[in-house]
C-alpha cells in the first residue's frame, strides 16, 4: 500500500495565555488522520472545532505541542517538503497593484520554478482556472469569485502533489461555487490529493471520497464517505444524509460532554 | 541559487508595496518644506546663515529618514499576516529566515532610496545658495545611512513582537533616548556601587548608542573631517548591531506562530 499523502500523528496543540503562559487551552487533543494519495478528503467541523489549527500545523504555520504532521512521510517543517504542497486560504487580500499573471508568477517562482518555466506555468494555471482573458488586469478590478480563482491558480501553478483548500467556496455565489467545484473535480481527475476544509456539506458530499468530522479538538468520525453515508441514507436522501451524520455526531458529542461536566 | 532567488523575490515585492505607502510623499514634502524655508531665508551673516542651514539639515534629515525607515518597516509583516499573503509565502519552500532577510533587504532599499532623495534635496539647496560644503558632511551622511539600516532592523524585530503603531512609537522614542545612553551612563559606570553599576552596564551594552552616528557639531561648525579609517569602528558598530537585531528577528520568527 502506498504511503499516505497527508498524515497527522497524535497531534496535540495547546495555546498558552495568562501571566507567564500558565493558562493553557487545548485546541487539539491528539488527532490522527491519514489521507490516501489521489483522494479528496473533507475536513468538517463546526466553528471553533480546531480545523484551522490543524490546517496551520499541517502547513507548518504553527508548531504542534506534540505529535507530527507529515506530507508523503516527510515533515512539513522542512521547506523542501512544501514544494509538494499547494495552499488556498479562505480569504486572501492580494496586493491590488499586481495583475493576476504577476501574482501567480510570484508564487510560481517562490516555489522554485525558473523565470521562463514560471511564465508558462502561470499561463497554464490561469487558463485552467478560466482567467486567461483577465490575466493582465490588475487584481483591484477582480470580483471575489475571480480572486478566489487567482488563489486556486497560485495553489496549482507549481503542479503540487497535494492541495490544501480552506473553505474554497466561502462567500461565493452559486455560480462561483459551481465553478470552484468543477475545478476541484478537474484537479482530482489529474491525480492530485486534495485536503478540503469546509462547512458546506453539499460540496463535501459532491466531491469528497473520505471525510473526518472534528469537534472540540477531537476527530469523532473518520472514513470513506460512501460507507459513512450508507446507514444514514436508509432514512434520508443522500443529500440530507451527510447533514444528518454531521449534526448527530456533533450533538452526541455535545451531550456526552455535558454529561461529563454535570458529573464533575 | 534558490535562496538568492527567494531573497530577491521577497525583497522586490516588499519594495513594490512599500513604495505605495503614504508616508513617503508626506516625508518628501516635509523635507522640501524644510529645505525651501532654509533657502528662502535672507537674514544673518553668511557664517550664521550656514550654521543655521546645517543645524536644520542635521535636525531634519536624521529624523525624517528614521521616520521613513520605521514606518516603511513596521507595517510589512503585520500587513502580510493580516492579508494572509505571509501564509502563501510560508506554504512555499521558503525558509523563515529568508522571509526576514528578504523583507529587510526590501525595506532597506526603499529607505536608502528615500534617504538619497532627501539628502540630494538638501545638497541641491546648499549648492543653490552657494554654501560651502563642510568637510565632515560626507562622513555625517554615511553614518546616518548606517543609522537608517539599524532602524530598519530594529523596527522589523519589534514588528514581530507588537503592533505597528507601538513599533513606531518605540522606535521614535528610542531615536531620542538612544542619543543620551552613552553620555548619561558612561559616568555612572565609573565610581558607583556595583548594585547601581550592574543595570547601567546592562543598559549600556544591550542598546546601540545613537550619538555615535550624530556628527551635527562637526558639520555645523565646519570642523575638519577625521580620516575614513577613524570612521570604520563606528560603521562596524552600526552594521554589527543591525546584524544582531536581524539575527534576533530570524530566531524569533523561526519559533513564532503565524
């Protein structure tokens, strides 16, 4: 069996506060997950569940208190490993004086592509994301949907093996969401592993192969989406099944948490 | 080669964004106004007029260039963090020290360009009023240039620890207090009880002494210039402090959460 594209091994993250850092808030309680190569992985959870913290550890923006995040078996703390990674944040404010081509070229060159290669790679990425006509317009004239597509173009410009997308369809209209979804489907067909963090259950249901549901810093459910939905679809349509699974999982955990608190 | 490319790309992008900051034209106007006022004056005798001109120049030029260096630097990383463009850079195969050094190079280039423009305005005004250039002028300008780099590094380090506004306030306060450290603490170091001497020693050695970069008196009074050889320790002192502050910034940024 091939190595997982993304692997989190018992990752714990404490945020310290108060005088001398004595007060600690545990954002992640030893989460472990593995994303097989070539799959679209949906990372779900309500607000404050710890999704962003987990993503930041995966991308090496923050260090875990213990445990490790690995990309193809290598630590993401090493800069060379991050050559395999493309990242689209939920929101990004690009410098408005840049054109789409300049912005994508900049990130292509930072990814280690030579000037000539970066130029052709940027043109390809902008064509893939449907921005070929607008490539030389300054970003200040771009709509939110177009900026999100620029974000996707910079994420794929260096042909990474793995894409991390944080709420890629956030704030987009239905047409924009559909375009982003089609792009992700297109990228999956090219063999990319996609780590997809989202609140939008319909999106996750439409494009993900495996999912994990995170709540209060713990992974409550993890597995193939089809298998997880199999039981739920007895009582619901497939579209509603994921919502039912998500809501029931969170509520059960909340209920268990309240019971423990009451006993304490 | 990749390291150099990354440094160049980050520095280039920093210059492009720093050029658009509004404080640059404001400071340019301040310099133009100061030089213009000096040029339009007709009172005093020629010697007094020259001294007056050099006083104004040596008051305005360091202050304005330190303000430019501080304001150019203090926003860069906090702004990139807020816009998430820092995340996009760090998600690439870029080491964190490259971000710090690349940013420093970018803000240093911007500040030095502004410094040369401001200096040129004053020099042109001197030339226009046919004022004799003081022998120590080039020395003074060189030391001010080193001071600009020092403030770039200081503001970059502080911008990792606090808000841009606080960074600017601390840097500007330090610009005034840093002139006093050496003259104030030097007498304390000799002949005081060790309990008093210890904190004085710490303050003396843990902070750069800005009075070393201040050649106002030799310029104003047209004193003969010392040899460049005598200037080397001061330049080394300034460059050394800049390197130390950058090293601290790299160490801090390597460990901090973004």
